[in-house]
């Protein structure tokens, strides 16, 4: 089953793929793939103001840290701000927890590369 859509991983909270267990696994896989590609060992995570963002943030952070990477949490920040900071601070990735215009019961994970752009499809495939 394909995990990444056109704009990251999205879905209803507490249903696959947006369960805490799966988000933990996404964090672990992303850390493993990104650490091998860039080796800077740092990921930034921001989110929108959806209540479910706290659960996703905790699971994602746990997965990333369990693989030996560091995480900086910036709280609520617009999506372009995360992309900008990922590039400017020379991080391995910037992650946004948001489902944009989708209903409040949805949420998602969008990963930006070290250059501030959406991850290439090949990198998303490796994380899957």
C-alpha cells in the first residue's frame, strides 16, 4: 500500500496511515534514509494548530530520535516557514504536521529536504 500521496502522508487521525504506531515507523524510516543521505543529524518539526498535531508530533519525534537523530520542535509555523528554515539552517529535513485545507479530523506529514523542497519521489519511496 502506497504511503505518500502527492503532498506527503495524510489521512484521518487514528486510522491508517495516521495512527501513532505508523507515524512512529515513518519517523524511524525517515531518520534512517535522511541520515544516510546528508549526515547532518538534525530535523526540524513544525505544525498547524490542529489538536491531533500533538499526538503526531510526539510519535514522529520518538521515531526520529530512536534512530539517533536530533529533533527541534518549533510549534505552530506556516508550511513555507519550515521549508525556509530547513534550507537556511542546513538541516537534514524540515517536517510539517498539517493537512492544509482538509477537515479538522484529518492530519498529515510533509517532509522537506535540506534544500527546502519537497522530498523527491525516490526518497519517499525509500522511506515507504
